[in-house]
């Protein structure tokens, strides 16, 4: 079991944190970082980037290119939507949900399925399938979901003509998510 002494030394006991704690371990070192959680704005947008994460199905630290792109953006207003061969995969930080006629879809390949999408797949029916850029305008809502972001409704996609048409499923899933957080 990992020694939590380093974490305890860097956290104040009387402070209420709304931060992101990242612990990464490999055979040479332990990396620990604590950073303030960015609060997404209501006018949140995606920027399409032609890139596929290295070994996307596994959680790994090979994301220098993604971090370089994100460092140039205001992450309270933007995230990047990664795509390859005209299929949308995930964002630079989270998973994506696409809503059409109140049905929820999410990319099925070449993306890491995080704990938040696993949580929602137990609470709502999600069809995992290919999401093609050319059909993006068929969707009423696009949601970014992840442990660092929570659940965020996308207003529009930069470089594309898609605009949000509804908040119906966002409101429903947001209520479920907030209820779960209050329990814990």
C-alpha cells in the first residue's frame, strides 16, 4: 500500500478543498499534484483536434501534446474534442456523451472510459457507438463528463456548425450527479 505521508504533509487539516488530486506511479517515481478545480462557464465550447491519445484504452501519462494544446486555452471555457478518421473519441480531459431524441450515445473505441462514464452507464442507458463528425448536427446535446469536470453542457463546437439545441438530458444527469456527490 502506498505511503500517504507526502499527501498529508501537503494538505492543511482545517481547509475544505475543491481541488484535483493526481497521484501517478511508475517503476521509478511517484508524482503527486494538487491543483484548483476549474469551474466551467455556462458558455462552454469544444475545439476539434485531429489526434488520437497514445494507448487510449489505458490510463497513462503519455499526454504531453494534449497538455500543450490545453495550456493555450481557458479551460473554464474550452476543452478539445479529439478525433481520428472523422470519428470523435473523447476530450483532452474527459468523456463525451451525445444526445439525440433523448437517447444517449458515447464513442466506443480509441478512448479511455473513466469512472464518471462508468457511473452514468449504471444510471442511464448509454449506447456505445462510433460518433462521426459529419453527423454531429444530428445531436441535440453534447456533454463533457469526467471526475475533474463533473458534467458540463457544450454550447457549441468551434470549427463546426454545431450548436446546443437542448439542456433536457444535461439537467437530468446533472441532478443525478449532484445527488451522488451530496451522499459522499
